[in-house]
């Protein structure tokens, strides 16, 4: 089996990475593409760093178990499937599922820090950075964190101001200069999606 063509997609929180990947995955058969998100590789809540106000900060590189993520990435690239328990943050109403990732010709890894850690970045064949304006990202973050993660509005705004934006400006946005492709996602991304999907189909033999 040929090693998968590996894409790494990053961008700020709320830039629309997840929706972009949902739309991209829909253009391929399940056996043609495998998507693995860094969101399922956060360290346990009790190991998360706490800021000066006692709030857990999930937006730091050390919040991610990047060694386990790399290990599973290498398994997929070598032709092995991976089973991983879903990470549900602090939402008590969410029942975590067991997720199965099956190796495929195209492997997509996504998350805030997939291009941050050198040992993961060097496994990526195509680096993509998705960007959006700050107010657009904030609106998406509010919607996601209230619905999916159980945070109230004050909590969302606090995290965005003191956790999300500082790490984005200092450690995520600079990654854009190493990207092979930058996709603006303020309103739509159809042309970029068409271009990328056409290119990826050449990688599926």
C-alpha cells in the first residue's frame, strides 16, 4: 500500500475548519479519505493548565497530547486503523463515542496545532491555513461553545479574549507564512473547495 497523501489544516478557532472539512469529505467516498481531528487529543481536564483566574485553558499547545496524536498519525500512514474515544470537553450531556479512523489514500489532519509541532508538521505533504476575520470567528466560537461544549456566554467571551486571541496572534497566525495554501473563509470557500478536491482526486489511484 502506498503511504497516504497527508494534508494538515489549521487556522484560528472559529475560522471554519470543521465545516470546510465536512464539505470536502462529502465529495469523496468513505474509503478514499480519512479525517482525524486534534480536538479528540486534548489531555484530560484535570491535566489542563489553569490561568490566574482559575479557568482551564484549552487553547495552549500543552493542552494537546501531541505525542499520542503523532503516534496515531504514523499508524494511519503505515496502513493501520486507529480507534479513539471522542473528547467531549465539559459537556455532561454529551455521551462520548468510540471513533474509528480507517487508513485511506488521502489523510487529513486538522486542529489548532497540527502545524505547530515540528514532528507532526514534517509528516504533512500539503499545509493549508484557513483564515477569517476576528468578528466572524468570534460569532462561530460563541455558537459552537454554547451548543456543543456547554459554556455560557460570559465564559465564551472570557476565553476568547484571554486564551484564544493571545495564542492565535503569537503561535498560530505565524504558521500562515509556512502554508502551501491559504483559504479565506469569511463567507464562502466554494472555489477553494473545488480546486482542492480536484487536486486530491489525482492522489487517489
